[in-house]
């Protein structure tokens, strides 16, 4: 049985479950404003086969 994967361009609000095959092109962390040694967010640029 072949597994269906979603494309990043098909993402719409209202759906909670997705399956992607992606590559992480860039990744960086954002520090908390009040606690510079604490990571507040991890940001990524993702690409798929399209």
C-alpha cells in the first residue's frame, strides 16, 4: 500500500493532521527577549519535491 503525502502548497487552515516529505533548507533559533539564553522559537525553511 502506497502512503499518500501532502504537498506544502496544499496547506490550508482547519486541518490538524498532515504528512510531508521535506528537506530543511535553513534552520535558526530565536532567543527569548527577556531570557537571551533561552530559545523561544525554532524557525525553518522547508522544501518539498515541487
